[in-house]
C-alpha cells in the first residue's frame, strides 16, 4: 500500500492570514477556486486506485467530509513545517503550489527528493522564473518572449520582430495575477521601474498577439507524451479612453482537447513540447506549457508550469482514464493491487498530529 499525501497550497492552509503576508493574500485568494478544483480531481483519481492510501491537506476555511482522510496545520505551525511533518508519515507527497516567492522550491525542500512526486529541483528553479525560462529556451533556439533589458532605448527584445504591446508581470507569478498590458513601451517601462524600485521582482516582455494555448504533458524522463492541446480563455480589459490605462489580463479557464495532436498544428506543437523538455532537464510527471500561436511566427512559448495545472481536472474527466495512475508510473511508483479499498475511506485521518 502506497501512502500519498496531496498538498495544494491555497486550500491546504497557505491562504490562511496566519501563514501568508497581507500583500500576497488578495492575489492568492483569486486562485483558490482553481486550487480546489485541481486538488479534488487529483484526490478523486488517487482514491480510485487500489494499492493507494491518499490523504490531503485542508484548512479552517472549508468543511471536509469526515469520511475522507485529511488534516490541517496546527495552530502557529508554518506551512513548510506542516508539509515536512506530514510528508514523513507518507511514502510520497504530491504538491501543488504557485511558483511565486519560491513557494514550490521551499516545499520541495520540505518534502525531500525521496518522497517528491513532481519535477526535479533545478527544473522547478528555471521554470519558476519567466526571465530564466525565456533565456533558457532562447539559448536552445525555441521561440519565446525574452525579458527586455533595463535601459534599452528602443524597448525592443531583438531584431527579428517588433512588438505593438508590452506586458509587465511578476517574474515568478502564477495564473496571470498582477499582469498588466500596455499600448506603448514608455508606460510599460514606467510600471516596470516602479515595481523594481519596490523590490517586487517584475519582468517586462513583449506581448504576443495570437491564439492562447496550453500543452499538457506527461514527462517520463527524457521522453514526453503530449496528452492534450488546450485553448486558454484569456482576454484583456478595455478602457473607456484607449491608451490611458493598462489592460488587465483576465483568465477565465481552459478548454481541454481542442486541437488534434495528430494534425499538422498538433504535430508542430508536439515537436515543440519535446524541444522544451530537452531544454529544461528534470521535467517529470505532469507539466504545462503556455503557448501563443502567432499568426506569422507560429507557436511562441510564454512559460512552463512544472506542476499540475487546472487543465488536469478537465483532462481527468474527458480522457475517461485515470491520469493519476499514468503519472505515478512516470515517477516510477509501482501500484500494488489491493483486495479492498475500504481503508481509503475510513473516517480516521491518515495525517498524524504534531508531536
């Protein structure tokens, strides 16, 4: 029997004001619904597997069916201490967390490599920074959005193309939070400069026009499997006076399985996914790649998500199979058959109390 602990940061206590700074609380609150969707889909899939005993983290903000094994941090216990403690009581820990403020890296260290179900630490480190990801991919000849160097007079990232809009966002942000699009470079640079002066770790990049897509992958070491090409529902807010204010990026979800991987466009995206995986060693398990299909340049990589994304829930339902089993296999986890699944639904939590 494999004991697996599922920890999703926002639903697992990270959204609690006692454990997160006031500046981050409002931004992270916007992602809590997506966090719960991902967590519940993964936990549901794991419960369907014989040979798996799954428990998950909750918080005081929700009421959980007592029949499901769950636990929460003790009063005053930090999230990293909580995750480290509970992970030691399980064979494996499956962590879902945003990359902002180094959260995913800190939780990796808390769990330790032996129990970690996810990407390698160096892959997380690269993918946690939009500027580092862009530099890495560009070095491998992959079309991406390089960060604009501070002080460039022309504001252009290179001589291959010219941007008409500019985006300023956190270098380690997630979910399109705190992401503004400007119609001219001067305004974008002013926003970037203000954020940098406030130590908010911004990045300034060209805005890519085109169709926003995401690629869902299962990475088995050097081999990758493109399981779905999804359309992202992304829009920009409109102002009454064009050009007077920045556009706010609005994310309204993902529609999975929108492009046939066997078609011309799908094959090109599949080849791109393999090149990205080759460029960032250590991607393993479920990985998402955000891409914009530019009408002239074709697919341009925006970022790489080294973790479960919200597309997982839709894929779990749409594909009709158990993605969790396939992902565990990608991590080399052997699922042993069990004659009864009753223990997985026992009322007693699998998460022990702190000593």
